[in-house]
């Protein structure tokens, strides 16, 4: 063990070896400095140095592991929808009626109702696939980008596809003006669903569950739904193609996180205290940036939510409800279909994947536009 450690050390000193060296030799020499160089002393000193080095190395490795884990978790965001920069300020200032539940739970189940609804659209148009896009009320730019790109695809491989945006209530200053604009936009496009909870990052679980309620009551005959964030690139063709061969019940797929550690660092965006969730890892859950499911699930998930206390991390919460139902999220049929890190645009690559995060709206729009030019992609 120590030999290995020592070899490793001599072959590859870490970059900060110089800082560490004086500290180590100082500690070693306090033990055995005085009587000079007889053999046992030498051995002792070597042993001391080796164990110090090993301890130091161990600490460095642990630090790297911790940093990587935090970084990865930050990037594999449970959901990439960002809250409005100043929305949260307004919410903190308002009296919070949910406070008795603590900040890590959300007000769900609860009787929310739809201010903007499209009650017959899904039933009448009978789509195969429904795309559900959560987006903040103010973010019209993102909605326009989606409408111009993957959201415009209505018939794919002979199947009907429909798109809806999911909004909560605007809050903060200029709420009324913003709501006025939302109503106007809804008249123009008839694709907005708005429910009466305050739209904020911490309320995304409410948005997801309200989406499940809507799907189960408004889309009785659709086969699949996908929840996808507005800043994602989506290849509807690959998605429909995968779904034509997918299970038709109790099915959810996407990027399935396994053994994801519960973050106990207060500063993490996804901090959850032990009192709220005592287990050290989450059950498998599909990352919130884009997941697909069969339309028998919404009703079952809404039912499960009555037995599972709602935490604010929406994709984790669906994972908890899935576990309650005894249904496991499924990995996609091939490993590259869903991408959590933005994939550099390449026509051939993009023609094969289903969804990827993007660097910007422009990246998303350009990728979609180029991919839909005539001619073989590869
Ligand atoms: C929110 O931010 C925008 C732009 O940064 C600013 O114009 C507006 O006054 C802010 N509203 C509040 C409630 O702080
Ligand atoms: C979540 O929505 C509820 C219902 O509108 C509201 O009372 C609460 O303040 C919101 N919480 C946050 C953190 O926005
Ligand atoms: C449900 O969908 C199937 C296949 O898309 C269709 O044949 C059937 O007529 C639909 N039923 C209703 C009630 O719309």
C-alpha cells in the first residue's frame, strides 16, 4: 500500500508538491530529529515521511473528488430552467404561506387552476406526442425560438406532434403589464398553459405536477409526452423514431441519474437537508432537462404525489414518485441520444441525437435551421 503510494508520488508529484514538502519534513523531524543517522532512525523517518505523503495524497484526491462531484452536479442540473434574476427577490419579500412546510418542500398537492388553458386542443387533435415546455412568463424570446424551430414540427414520420408552454404567475414589479403581454401572446399562438402558482425556480416541482394533471385530464388519447426545457435542441424526428419502438406503458426515459448523491452542502443550488431526505443517494431519476414518458404515467404520478412529500427539485421528485409506483426509469436505447453537456454542432451528429443542451438560443436556432436544410446529413 505504502510502496504503491510512494511510487505514485515519486513518478507524479502533484503541482503543489513544493508547498507541501516543508510542512511534511517539519512534522517528521520533530519526532526524531536529535540523535542523527542510525538505521532505525532512518527507517522511522522514512516511514514517517511515507505516511505523511500518503495522508497528503489521500487528502488531495478527496479534494479533487469533492470538487469534481460538485462541479458535475452543478452542470448536470436537475433542471436547466433559470429563475428570473429578480423574481426571487420579490418572492422573499412576500409573506410566504408555505413556510410551515420549510423551504425544501413545495405547496403540492394543492388545488391549482389554469388561468390559460387549451382544454380541447389535445383531445381534438389527437397527437401521438405532446411536447411540454416549462418556461418563465417573461421569457418570450425562448418561446419564440422554440416556435420557430423544433416546436414548429407538427407532423413527423406520419405522426402528429403538438407543443405547449407551461407558465406560472409572474411576480415582482410590472406583474400586470407582463401578464397582459402573456394573455396577448396566448391569443396569438394558442399554445400557452398558465397555472395560478408563482413562477419561480423553487416552484418547478409544482409546475411539473400541474403539467401531469393537465396531461392526464386533457390528453386522454395521446401516446407520449416529453418535458423539455426551452433552451434545449430537440430532434423530433429521432425522438418519434425511438418512440415508434418504445414500450407503451409505465415508461419513462431520458438521462437517468443513478446513485446520485444528495447534496448536503448549504451553498449548493440543490441542497437538501437530512431532515427532508435522510437517504444518502436518490433513487434513479430522469434529468429534468428533457425526459419522455407514456401517457398512462401522469395520472399515476399525480396519485403517487399524495403519498410522497413534494421536494423542490422537480426531477428528483418525479424519481421519488416513480419509486413509490415501483416503476424504474429506463435508459434510452443508445447512449448518445440525450446529452447533458452542449454538443458542438455537426450535421451528422445532430441528425442522430434526440436532445442536447445548447450554449445559447442562437446555437439552438442555428443548429435546427442547418439540420433541416435539404440533403443527406451524413
Ligand atoms: C428586474 O430586472 C430588470 C432588468 O434587470 C429591471 O429593469 C427591473 O426593474 C427589475 N425588477 C425588479 C422587481 O427588481
Ligand atoms: C410557490 O407558489 C406558491 C403558490 O403560488 C407561493 O405561495 C409560493 O410563495 C411560491 N414559492 C416560491 C419560492 O416562489
Ligand atoms: C385515439 O387514438 C387512436 C390512434 O391514434 C385513434 O384510432 C382513436 O380513434 C382515438 N380515440 C379517440 C377517442 O380519440
